[in-house]
């Protein structure tokens, strides 16, 4: 690259950086973060819900504490799974893609990020002056709407934000169970994989005495339902 081209490239990069405030969003409450978080929570809840359905009831009761608590936990994950999925569909409401980021970018007092057209991504705004410019810019964009449209948009955006916060709080309350059950599930699957590896050696007569002993121990600890399925 020639010196002239390098200078031009540097100027384009600097210009894009200086104009990040023109397309700013709240760093904590924005559509991309919410969408990604909802998919993550829905997947985690769905995995645990199916795991709780397939696992031996007695084993689950022992892990959780008692039958009533394990039933309530399964219902909580089932409801969370359904609510996350429903909210993901709600993101297609006409006002959400159009106004959510603009609205919360204008009223959120916290950190903000601006879009860099050169880098093709969002970056944190560096100082209070940039943040002030960004909020001023988003307010100007909101002024283009009629009052009736603003009322409809605000109501829809606020409802989405409140629902998301509620779902996030429910997920955080269940996170310890998710970590525990995922750990149990991971260990369970690892044991199944190890049994498959040992089975080939045992069946072919190539297993050592220690491997045969390990195979007998792992298979005896597996729930009966594993062999039925």
C-alpha cells in the first residue's frame, strides 16, 4: 500500500470512529444483547427440561432434594423455555426493530456504544461528551415520529424491556441448578462414552484386567433405563 493510500485509509478509519455517536445504543439494554441472551437462556432451559424428562425420577429427586421440589423445578424450566421462545417471536413486532435501540439509547443514563461503519461493529463511547452527543442524536431521531406512534412504540418497547428483565431474573435464579445438572449430565455422557470405548475392547478380547474392572463398575452404576432405551 502506498503512503497516499495508507493516509486515506487512516482518515476513513478516523472519520468512522468520530461518527460512532451517530448510531448509538445502550451498552446494557439493546436488541442484539437481548436477542443473544434469550437464545442462550432458551437453549439452556430446553436442554435441562429434556434432561429432566429423560433421567430416572429417583435420581433427579435425590439430586434436587425431594419429589415436590424436582417437579417444581421441571415446571420452572418448562415455563422459562416457552417464555423465552415466545419473547424471541415478539421481537418481530414492528416497533421493536425500528425503535427499541433508539428509544433506550435516548433515555438510558448508563454506558453507550456507537456503531463504527469502518470496523462494522459497535464500540464503547470513550467519554461523557460523546455519550451526550449520542443521546442528543437519538432524541432527534425520535422527534421524527408522531405523538401517537411514539406512544405505541414506547409502550411496546417498555413491555419488552420489563419482560426481558423478569425472564433474566428467573434465569439467574435457576442458574445454580443449571450448572449442577449440566455437570451431572456432562459426567453421565462421559461415562456412556467411556463404556462404549471399553465395550469394543472387551468384546474383541483386547481389554486389560483394569479395563474389564472399570467396564463392570461403570455398567453396574448405569440406570436400568439406559439399557432399555
